[in-house]
């Protein structure tokens, strides 16, 4: 997406006009204009110059983000700097100067026009009784105020010339009509005085609307300034992110430390960071260890320990030790720059609900002008004076506010986006922010999403006469030379227990069985129950305990010393601490929670029960996740949460894809929402924030429509014959100014929203049936049941990782549709979609160092 800064827009009609003009440019596939940030996002192959020309032809100015020259941004700016330049508040200072200057002349005008006339305040003697001089003075003061606020007239009449009237057109027409009619009254009064018609002179004195013309302009400027200031507040979260970007880095060149601009750091450069300093770019720690505060990116205040090999991100703070790092991502590739780009792109996109306001805004201003003319004609026909009729027409013009309609959606989207960014929840587009709260089904990938994705020791079951420390010590000595994934869990547990590393000799990995080594003259063995059972006696209570652990989805590993059983250590991919609470919150929102996994059914059901999900779909292949999502979408709106490369197709297929931030770049690219903290509790928080933002948009749109529905009839004088109500144009202008201010202020209330508070959650009305989805889920799992199946008996599989290895090699064969592997049963049930000999199946498995006993 190419981004542009657009100048000269004042209301929703302007943004609709620009969008319409750019959409017609050849090569433009989509265009979205944000009145809030005065920005435009354009997708397609169109030449940027052609896009800029289209905007200029529509009567506005445009420049490409980061353009050089006199266009407003300096060439060569980094991504964060260019975005910061785009969001810089240029309006408020200019409006403030205009307002104070206008107020100075307006106070003088009001003194003469109302102070003297109504309350008989003193005026210079040469003006006493000189009504013509009095009228001319008011005309001159009003003309000065009109010149000060000439932008309304230039923009308004230019838009009218381009047949795209906007809010400025209404203000310009209302103010100009007041001024022209009042000027006519001055010259008519001069003529009457020359003819000696005193009664007509006094009558025409009451036909002056100079103060209305000046007050309209000044009050609209007040509203514009308040609106600009509030709009600036809505982008505070994005601006604060940009301010985090470090300006310098300490780079090591030829053994010498040099402080350089962060823009000069290149990939592969070595840089150092001392305690208290910001990390300048993304990198990998080469030397040293420290605690790094990553709250700027993730919202998590607890510092994260970093040591050699760990990654660090730009804008995070090194709190403790000295670290030496290698730059891996610089410039616009850093995590911070990508976050800024995500939030910026989201601001430049348009939510579907905004299109309602856009359609109304497109015809709103012309309709108001027509209503104003009809109002004047009706009152003239009704026998009222031209001054009365004109006042009603002017009131209609100045009370109507397309601006409130145009701002209703984008201000709420920007504040909601900023709130999410501050808490590590990134919505890529306005559409994703609006749609996330409408989800009816949430599908969760198990590994890395519900679980930590890394095996951990969960249970220690020592044999009689053996302590837990003794069991863990021997297991640690045996496993420290193993490369098996489960070995890491035992090593980590031993390190946490601060056990000393003991040396072993004669280490052997026995394929399909386990490990063997000698420690201080004692033979140590480790492996599955079957292998250890063949080497030593396993008591029945240990077997029962091991079977119970296996039913809970854990992998029991047995260890023996000199033929005597030491005990069992259970290892599992444990669920994250916040997963059960997050699932519970999703269910309380009325959302059906499904867990997808490639694990066997027993393991999957055990994890699903711990997490508390509504439904478990086990044995799902990587490409099968996408087909399951497709089936689920038939029952309701689906959000898919995942972190791996194999989740990318499912994330894309889902209505909303949510990527865990610690996952792969491919998953993050495929997703609509990115969770920087890798915490499942951010999923209900994201849904909660989306619902609150949508609710805020509805409130804003209601206010904008309600205000105009009530205000325009009142301004037109509909209630005058019944109640005697009529609206002075000055009060109409004040109401117009306040309407936009109220909409923006209401959006800012979102900053107070507690997105992690589940106390006010409401269940959505849904037609989703748990049983029906389960049936469909089983259909997806068993869609190949009618094909030919073969059952292989395999020896040597010890754990879930062995299962995955056998499953992967079998499913790599073109004729294999699916392979269901169980290391507990020692079987692989192979579903075939074509002819395949037993010899090929056997060779495929035995090439992975497992033994095939039989094939049936």
C-alpha cells in the first residue's frame, strides 16, 4: 500500500470526493482516504504522479509519504520519521492564530452591533445617530474577519466549482449570504436617508446580519480548533510509538566503538548496549546477558532475561548488563517500524461501517443547500420578510454538519487501534478491528497457542527406595548427550533444580528403544516402558501411574540403573498458564472454542480438557486445518489463532486470522491481527476491544444522524408556527462546531476502556450448534474412510515426536492420504488413495530407524 498526505480536506464530503477521483485512475485497485489523519492509502500499480494529479484535479493537494522537495516531508526519512511527519499536527497552530485574530475583531464588532444597540453601551460621538457610519463600520469589521477566515471561502467555492460541495461550502454560503444581504441593507439605508425616510432607515437597521456572518466564521473556527486538537489526541498512541525509535547506536568498527545515527546501521553490524540504554535495532545477542524491558512493544512490564543467542528488538530498554549484539533487522524492517506501519496502514484503511456514512456524506451537502433554498422560498411564500426567510435559510446551512458523519468511524478506529497497540494487540486494518468482535467460533491451534510449544517435565515418579533428586540426577546425566527433543525438558528441570552435571561414558543412542551410558561404573538406561520393562522389573503401581500419565496426554520416560528401576519422568507440552482462563472468557462471550491439533486423539482430548475448550479435532494434517476452517465457516464467523508456518493457509481462510507474535513471519503476514505478547488472554481482549470500538462507532453515528435530524428542522423554522421556536444563525454555527467536537470526545472515551476486564462481557446471539460442528469436524477428519486402509505394527516408537516422524514420512508418499500413528499401541493406520506395495511402506518407515513387524 502506497500512502499519501492529502491537504485541503475539511469534511466527509471532501474525503469521499478524493476517494472517488483516485479510484478512477487506471491501475488503482482500492483507495481509502482518512479525514482523521489527512492520509490516503492506495493499492494497485498506478503511477504515483497520476494519483497526485487526480487529487489536484478534484481540488485538493497531495504528496507521497516521505516525498522530498517542498512537499512537506524531507527526503530520506526513516519509516518512523516519515510517519511521524505525516501525523504532525499542522492544523491546530494555524487555527489558533486565526481564532485569536478573529476574536479580537469580533469583540469590537459585537460591541458596536449588540452592545450599543441592546444595552446602550457608549460609542464615539461621531457615530452617535449616524446609522450609515455605524453600518459601514460593521461591514468593514466583518470583511476583515472574512479575509482572516478566507480558507472557508476558497475551499468552499472551489468545491462548488468542482460540483462537490463540502462543509466549507455551507459555511461560505451562509456567511456570504449574511454579509451580502447586510451590505445591501447598508446601501438601501443610505438611499432611504437621502430621501429623508427615517422610518425605513430604522427598519433597515434591524436587517443587519454582519455579526451573524462574523460569528459563524469565528464559531466554526473554534469548533475546527477543538476538533483538530481532539483528533491529535486520537493519534497519541501512534506518536508515542514513534518517539520510542532510538536516534543513535554505538557500533563497533575495527575494534573501536563509534556512535552513529541509527539510519547508518546496516544488517550484520556489531553494536553494543550498556545498562539504561535503548536497543537501537533488532539483533541477536553475541556476548553478555541482561534483563530487557520490552513493555514498549508488548505492553508486558516484567523484564525478559536475554543471553547469548537470544533476539532483541529496537526501542526496548537494556536494564541490567552490558550486551554485544549483531544487527539482523534495520530501518523499516525492525519490529517497531513494522508495528508503526501496521497501525498507520490501519488508519489509512476504511471500516465497512464507514461506507454508510460515506454514502450519506456524498449527497448530504447538496441536499442541505436544496433544503436551505426551499426554506427561504417557503417562508417568503408564507408572507414573512426576506430578512426572516434568509435567516432561516442561513441557519439551515450552518447547523448542518457532514463533518460529524465523516469523523464518526475513523476517530473510533484510530483510538481503538492505539489502545490495542499499547497492549501489544495489532489490528492490521480497520476491517479487522471492526470484524473481530463479530466472531462466533474461535479455532485454536494447540502447539504454541494453547500450549507453550516446548516439552516440560510435569511429574517425577521414583521407584521404592529412590528419591526424586536421585532419579532426576541419573536421568540428567544420561540425557545431557541426547539430541532428542524430550531430553531438553529433563535438562531444563535439572538446571532449575541446580543439579551438577555428571560425566558419563560409553554413551549410546539405541534407535527405537532409548539411551544407554555408564556413570561411575553403573549402567544407566532410559527409554519407553516396553524397552525398560525388557531390562528390569517394573512394579505394577509404577505401570499404573505411567498409564494414567499417558491418558493425560503426557509421555512417560522410564529410567533404570544396573537393572533396577529408578522411576518414571513424565514430559509434556504443557498448556500456558493463562490458556484455561482465556478459553473460559471466550465461552462466556458466547463463542464456540475449537482446538485443532495433529496429535493423536487421546493426547488432544487430555489437553482440550485442561484448557476447557468446547470441541477437540485431533489428527488434523497441516493442510487439513484449512479444510476444517472452511467447514466451520459454514456454521458461523470463524477466527483462527495460530503461530506456525503450517497455520498460514488456515489463518488466510478464516474470517479473521490471529497470529501469536512469537510465531513465524509467514503466520504473521497471513494474519489480520497480531498478538505481540504471545498470550492467549489477548484473544478475548482483542474481541472485547473490537466490540467496544464498534459500539462507540454506533454511538457516534447515532449522534451525527440524530443531531442533523433534530437540528435541520429546527433551523428551518418548522416549529415556529406551533411553539414560536426559531434559531439564530449564530447559535446554529455554535451547534455545528460542537457536534464534531462531541463525536471526537466520545471516541476518546475508548482510552478508558478496560479490555482485560471480563466482568461486563455479554454473550452474542449465535446460531452455532456445538453438536453439529463436532459432527462436521469428524466428517473432515474421516473423509477418506471409504478408501483402503492398512495397519502397520511398528517397534521402537517412544513418544509423540516419534509418532510425528513416522506420520511425516508416510504422508510424504503420494498414495498415502492420511496416517494415524500411536506410539502407545505401536501402530500406524495408513489410509491410501491409490495402490501402494507393503515393501515401500516398510522401507519408508525402516529408513527412519524403526522396525516394521507386520502390515495388515
